[in-house]
């Protein structure tokens, strides 16, 4: 039972658009126990798409195609699927109604070109698209099921969950379920985690454990397969519990959790408020916190104090302190945290000042990647110096600075620092 994914679009083959659809679909198929054997990417070329679909149908039982269902002349996936199946394309009444309804709901006249989207190869069925105009397609043959979904990620995901997922169990390898869990950590190095978890990471264990790093977050990934969902869940829960015990406060969440979620959860539970004072992160911390719905109950305000003058004007940071220690210093970070807490009247003040590069950082004691993070609360201020490394680009230093600040808030709220 092999599965295959075909991603279509000139923007994907040319590298202008990363094939996140392929990765996402593969993860879903894998989680449901299908064996994904191949990803194919083809441009908007009729012959190439026809060839890819025909090839896939010779050796795969489950095929998901994404992209090229739009109304423009470069969207030729419908035609290619019809050609690969050797069938004519016909207007499908229910699909046409769906496309027309979409425009009617928006009180817009449907352009004639959108009628193309209601064309379906003779033996295929349309797959309804609740989020856009383009219906998908499904073709069920004796040995192969082929789904065709739009390229727009949000539309593709909704349709996958609604129409594709319910069919996957029939294609799972030996009926076994694959279950995965990811546990996110911050602040501990990958090497130390590898040492702490080395016995659990040994090959051949019923739950496989691996580490991945992205944007300074190190994630422990657990994967297990079992014929019964209950036993897989129990095995993975037991392993997760042991991993959490060993990694302690470095763990901030699982799955879709982020550091900002964790900070806001802690703030909400304690009923306390926070304000931010940002220099090199330029508002990134405030942005991350306000990305979380409901953050208004705890996040009071954020200041972007980029110039030296603004640090003095808004927080009353002594100009002579900036003069003698520099704007990127423990003293100024601390004064920013205290100043922002009192200016906003919040329980916590979180501040960042640093050198994100690529310019600056010429003084030997002030290299690019030097960042001070400070937190003020009723018991005073704490400050931490970070050296993120000169080799990182500006964007990454800013992300690391932001996450380090959020993590400082999290640990303080947990009583760990
Ligand atoms: P539309 O009706 O929007 O034209 P479509 O099915 O024709 O839908 P495409 O034109 O192929 O979709 O892609 C629309 C957009 O979706 C692309 O510009 C790109 O941003 C995104 N996209 C397409 N394919 C992928 C992919 N494989 N991974 C991630 N994003 C993609
Ligand atoms: Mg398109």
C-alpha cells in the first residue's frame, strides 16, 4: 500500500514557493499509517503533469495531488488528470453550483473563467471546497484512489481533513496506527538533551525518540506504531511523562504550543499583567504575545524604544548610564525593564536590548549577537546576558532574543529563576 504526493506549480519547481503542502500531507498520511514512498513536484506543464499522474497510478494505491485548480490558463491540473485517465472533462452540475454559491455569498458576479473550475473528468467526483472557489476531485479506481486538492494551503488542509482523512484507514499498513507526539523545549542544548535522553533514543525501542531543532526550540519527537490505538496512546504517554520528568522546566509545551502561549497561560492563571520594552527586537515580543487570542487580559502595552533618547524619554534611563555602559548593557536592560513596568503600571516588565547586526558590534566586548534580557517584578530586576554568535543573520538573532525574553518570563512565573 504505497502513497504518493504530487505538488504542482511553476512557483514550487522554481523554488519561489516552498512545498509545505507536500510536507503537511506526508505527515498526515504517515500519522495514519500509510507508507509514503515518493514526492513528485512538477511545473504547470500539461505533458509533465499527465506523465506524473500516470506514473503514480502504476505504483501507488493512494495519491494526493495539490495545486493548479484555479480559474487561470496556467491552472491545468483538471485537464491533466482527465488526460491521464483518458476521459473527457465535463461540467459537473453540483460543482458548478458550489462555485456559483461561493460568488453569490460574497455578492459578486462570477467571472466566466470560473466555470472551468466546475469541470470534472467523467468518472471523478468533485470534492467540495468550503474556503474557496476551486472544488477538488476524487477518482476511485479498483487499485488506486486519487485526490486532487487546491494549492492554497488553508483550502487544501480543510478539504484534506474533511474529505481525505476519513478514507485513510483503509490504506494503512497492516492496519497499525502510527501515533506521534512532540515535546518542545527551550534553553537546553541539543547535546545535553541527547545525553539526558540517550537510553530512550536507542534504536529498536517501541517508541522511537528523536530530536529536531528549529529557531532555537528543540523538540523531542516521539513516534510509535501499534495495532490498537489505545496501546499506542498508553506507550507514548508513558514515554512523554518520563521525558518531561528528565527535562524539567526546559519543557514549555507540546504540539502547537509556543513559548508565548505558555507565558500567557501562567500570567492568566496568576491574574497578573505584563508590558514589554524592546530595542533590537523592534516589537517582536509584543507581536508574539498578541498573536495569542485573549492576550488582552494580561498584555497591557509594548514600547519600542529603539533610540537612546527614547529610552531616556520614556523610561527615564539615565543618559549618563547609556553613555558609560552603552545602550547594549546589563544596566540599561535592567533600567528598561523597571521603567517599562512602572510606566505601564504592570506586575511584570520585560526588556531586551542587543546588537542584531550585521552592522555594529565592532567593539571587542560588544559583538554582534550580544543581547541582554531583563525582567522586573515586585521583588526587583533580573538580567541575563546572551551571546547568540556573530554568524547568525539579523533575523535569527532577533528571534532568539525574543524567545529568550519570553522564556525568562516563563521561568520567573514558574518560580524557577
Ligand atoms: P487558486 O484558485 O488560488 O489558483 P490553485 O489550486 O490553482 O488555487 P495554485 O495556483 O497552484 O492553487 O496555488 C495557489 C497558491 O498556493 C500559490 O501561489 C502558493 O502560494 C500556494 N501553494 C501552491 N502550491 C503549494 C505547495 N505545494 N505548498 C505550499 N503552498 C503552495
Ligand atoms: Mg492557481
